[in-house]
């Protein structure tokens, strides 16, 4: 299909069967975030914060992005830096 310049081939999905992280990765992340730390670096090879461009990013799997931010909130992870 033809796409507009600046728009990638990905479309947002609310399909709960599509995931950004597997169960083992979510378990590891949760356990890691529970450990004491002065600073947390959360780095992803997939763009975490950008929106609206249609390229690979967490926004394309909004339930997973919501799960990540809900996890950070529920564990009260405040001293963090995020990057991709």
C-alpha cells in the first residue's frame, strides 16, 4: 500500500495477544524495579515516548505502553531516566 511521506508501515493495535515484552521479561523488569536504586535507567531499542509517526514504537501496542507506565506508577518509580 502507498503511505504518506513521514508515516511508517505500523498501525496502532489494542490486540491483547500482541506484546512488546514477554512474560519472562515483564517478571524480570518488575523484580528489578523493586530493588533499591538511586537512579533507574529505562532504555528500549523501541521508541517509548514518540507518537503519531507510524514507525515501530510502544504507542503501536498501547496496552503494553499503559502496562509499563502503570507498573512504574504502582511501584512508585520516580528517580528514573528513560531513553531509546
